[in-house]
């Protein structure tokens, strides 16, 4: 066993609150009761805390659903232990305002804020990859400085600021951890320079190993180290047959044209990462095993979703074994979801979570 093997490590296990109108009983079939709303998304978050999850991702979308920061402000006083992973989009907000909001949220949470940095185009705008990630890098650098309580002197391509340290600070006095992902060379280099946790979407075992090796080398070239996270859907049932049947049922009413429309609504629908998820679906289809691209990794969910497009599917021992395989490779955080989100949250907590040694990620002097 390696030093990072499951026998010697714990992992952060996060759930997902479907703020972006992304909750279904049957993929592609809208259900008014599962649309993003304060009661629905609040209940998912409260279920995740009650079930013992360590963190919960609050996603961000420009056109769909609820605002992640506003929702975080509402849910923060209702949570006692769980962290919040709040998604923010680079370029959407004036940075001093964003820093003030993040520091305020961290105070409300007693120091339990984490931040998911999103690099994407804004509506009506299409930046090439290189300048877009330059904007992301500048955003991350300036935001970290402000949240560290430092003066900001930046004359960048996208951000020009000359500010003294802000009064509002986080509980620790330091910036919360930045979670960030992207598959393009520019995205990977941005993560190597400025992220704390590099997130990846589902992929084959060999591809995950290659990404980990590449990102470790990139970070080392900047004299940095990264932690690694894996974002996936999950379908767990008492037996493998039941889990596969649940996967088939999820897409049983999906119209292919509606699925395509759902995928294309996202502003990142043409990114390298999204294209890779499509490649996995094509590969799985060619293999002829019901959209499974490798053992217990099902790509069918990506037929009606841009972004994270595969699910870990199986009985409790199979799902646990798959997660432990990733842990043994060096994954230290999982962000999981399932359809409908509250139901799958309860099922994963019942069948798998108690068997995983887990807890919030620690960084630097925290550890």
C-alpha cells in the first residue's frame, strides 16, 4: 500500500445542492417539485448535514436557478458542522465586493467556508481560452490577497486595483481554500499556480492517473502542492442489479433532442472537459455495456447534462471499492450527487458513507 492508501487517510465527502434547476426523477423530464427553490435546495443541504457529509457544493449558473452566494447567506445560520463550497464565477462581480461577501459568509459559518472558482464566459461574451484563464488567474490572486488581509496592488490585463487591506476578515484571517478544475492546458496551469484543490470530472482509471501526474508536475514547477478532488454522480442500491436498473430508469424517458438542448444551455458546453465527457459516452456506447465505460462507471447521466457526465453505479461494496481505488491514487475529496438529490443523498449516507473514514480537508497549519 502507498502512504496515501485508504488504510492511512481520510477523505472529504461533499454532497451537491441543485441550485441550477438540475434535479430530476427522470432526466430531461421537468418536475416542478424538483425545480430549484429555497425550500427544495435548503432541504437537500439540511439532509446532507444530517447525514454527516463534510461539505456541500452550491453551484453557480447565470441563467438557471438560484444565486449561490445569496443561498449561502440563507443556509449558513442553519448549519452547525458542515462546510459550504460556494461557487463563484470570475468576471461576474467586482472583486472587493466579492471578497467582502466571502469574508462575511465565513464569519457566519464560523470559519467553514470553501470557495469553488469557476472560469467561464459571461452571457453574450466569448473569450478565447488564454485570456479567459488570465482573467481567472488574476481573480484568484487578487481575491486571495484580499481574503488574507493584504493590500492589493495589481495592474493586470483584466484587474486593476490599488487597495488597502479590507476590514472584514475571515475567522482564520486567511483566504478559504480555493477549489478549481479545468482540463485545458491553460486551466491546468492556472490551477497549478493559484488553486488549493484541483477538481476533475469522471474519467477512466488510467486517465485519472495521467491527470494526477501532470498536475503534480505542474504544481511542483511553481514550488506548490495541490490536493485533488473528484466530482461524480453516484447511484448505490443494495444489489448491483438494482443499481443498474435505477440508472436505466433515470434515462428511460429522455428524449435525445431534449438532452442535447440541456447540454448546450451551459456556457461551458464546448470546453475541453465537456468534450472529454462526450468522448467517454461514445467509448461506452461502442463497448456495448449499457453506457458503462469501465467497471461501475456509467456515462448515461451525461446524455442530459453538461459538465460532470458519469456516475459511480453499483452495490455498496462496489461503490466503496471504486472510491477507495481513487483514494489510493491520491484523491482526497469527493463531490458527489445523484437524482433526485435528496433521495440519493440519503441512500449514499445509508450504504457507503459510514464505511469511509472522512472529514473536512485540512491545509497547512490546520493539519
